[in-house]
C-alpha cells in the first residue's frame, strides 16, 4: 500500500544521499591529498556541504523510522484497549456473578439464624 511506496521512496532517497555524501567525502580527501593550496572558502564550502548531507541523511533515517514508530504506537494502543476491554468484561462478569449469588447466600444465612432462634 501507501506505506510500502513511502518506504521504497525513502530508501531510494537515503541511497542517493549516501552516494552524495560519499562523493563529498572523496572530494574532501582529494582536495586535502592533492597538495594544492586550497582556499579557506572552498574548505568551508566542503565542510558546509558535508554537514548538510549528514543532516539530510539523519533526517531521512528519522523519517524512515517514523512510520515504524507510528505503527508500533497504534498497535500498542489497540493492544491496550483490547486488554482494558477484556478486563472490564471480566470485572463485569464477576460483579454480575457476585450480585446474583449474594441474595441466595444472604437468604440462606437468615434462614439458618431464624431456625436456630426457634
């Protein structure tokens, strides 16, 4: 369904971000290893791009996990509601049984007392 499509799209985007980040790392290493005098602005640009891609990858990973967290939360709520309903039904049954048996037990206790008094 929709979640499968979103998951595939996120994975595709994560892959593209990782590839871009790897390219940026290779560029950074190439600039440092080339021995050329790199201007401070270029180094700052590479650092900024690197930071941007790291943030983008982190955000993509968070978004990919977000739907799983939401599914777990929905499942947990349903389980909680089901358990609460079952406990309520059980308590209602026990209360009904108790109230059904009380008049019988109560009447028997009165009858035994009145018989012992006579």
